[in-house]
C-alpha cells in the first residue's frame, strides 16, 4: 500500500506538469513556423465556406469552426507579438503600421484596455454563433441575446474611449499580426549563400562580364582578402527608388503613438462618437420590439414598422458621420486635410462599413 502511495505521489506532479509542457511545445512550434501557421489558418477559414449545406446542422458546425479559428488566430497573434518583442535589437524590424503603433501603445500601457479589447474581439468573433444557438429557443430568446451582446460591446467601447483620454475608437482595437522579422534574415542569408564570392563562381568566369564583354552577374558579394569583410552589391536602378521610399519618414511616423488620433475635446465630437457606439444597441432594441410585435400581429404586420429599425439605424450612423466631419472642419487647422493618416483610414473604414446596411433588416428582405 505504501509503495502504491509513493508511486502515485511521484506520478501526480508529472501528470499535472504535462499540459504545461505541451503548451510550451505548441508555442515554440507556432513561433518557429509563423508563416505556415498563417497559411493553415487561411485554409481552415476557406473550409468554412465549403461546409454549409453538406450535412444536417452544417451551418452551425461551420460557424463553430469559424469562431474557433478566429479565437485561435487571436491567441497566435498575441503569442507572436510576445516572441517578436523578445528578439535581440540587432535584428532589423520593418516599420510598424500606424494602427499597430497606436494599439500596441495602449495595450502595453493599460492592462484594462487590453482586457476590454480582447473581450470585444472575442464577442465579435462569436456573436453569430451565440445568436444561432439562441435562435433555437425562439425569437424572444434570440433578440435578448443579441441586445445583451450589443450592449456589452457598447460598454467595452465606451470604457475604451475613457481609457484613451477621449480618443475615437479604431477597429480592430488590438494590434494586427506583424511580419516575422526573422524571415527577412533567412532570405538574406539564403541569397548570400547562393551568390558566393566574386572570385569563386561555379563556372569559373568573371562575375560581371561574359566572353563578349556584356554584363553577367551582379547578385554576388565580394569578400575583401585582408579584412574578411563582405561588400554587398549595388541594387538594380529599379530597386533604388523602392528602397528609398521605404526609408522615408512621414510626419505621422515620428509622432508619439498618442498623437496619432486627436482627442474628442468638443461636445460635438463626443456626441458623434457616442452615436456611433450606441447605434447597434438602438438597432437591436428596435428589431427586438418589431419582432415581438410581428409575432403577435402575424402576417398582417405593418410595413412601416418593419422599416423603422433600419431607417433609424442608418440615420444614426449617417448623422454621427456628418457630425464628426463638421467637427473636424471646425476644430482642426485645414479641416479634413488636418486629419492624421490613422484618422483618415478609420473614417474611410467606417464609410465602407456602412455598406453592411444593405444586408440588414427590411432592406435585405425587400431588395437585397
């Protein structure tokens, strides 16, 4: 009996630590094969477009798979960001995008902002799955779940506006996945290996001249015999302009991350952002009321009532957009030309997102 007790005592800690070792192994695999992981994620997302209609409950299975892939991708992005931040400073990193600089600043300086952004992203990735599950219990439960999720998302957004000192929101609120800086080093090392030194070409001919004196090869490095240093070759003239443009710094590139978005200092700007945040909640509440009234009235429901949620939702979004533009023209020097690049990108993104109203409510049922 004592021998079994000692054996169990030694095996239990090993069993507990096994999941941690598996997780560590998985994280190492993801960090060492970031490009392959991205390709696998893309392939699995494509699979979700093929599954619907193949078998019973295929839509639910497809949406469940899509939600899991999105959450897994979010975890991979967070993991790779930590790995890249621990790389030595000698590794050259590409210039980060303005959105990445801004969101990374707030996620690193405010743990509450990071948690709210993660919660918001999680809800966005799984909201359709929750709605599909709630729909099985009836329209009443469905719209209760939708209103709850939209209210929770609005609360997260309002708190994020407060944490960023009254700055407008960006979408997505978390940094996007960066390019692995080690890939460029691997390509460079492979190019150096393939090129070889000047005086050791495989065919024994001069590196730059053929027998007729024409240019032969320029993708080789020459190692100086005394110092052992390697001189890189000059790039082609077509590559020089592209190389220099990558090194050019704009005014936004040298700004502090907090200055990439102007603060909402006026009441007009704050009302515009509040309208934009609350518009999904208002639309969901109106859709809930219309769905309940339609259930009572049956087929003879009022067509005007069916269009009310859609018209109010579009009206709020258009009003918020026009109010924000008017505030920019009055508050910023140069009007809309005084916007930062990140603000212009976010304003353009919100404008394109208005196209989703063609797939909602009465407009979708009667026209789309």
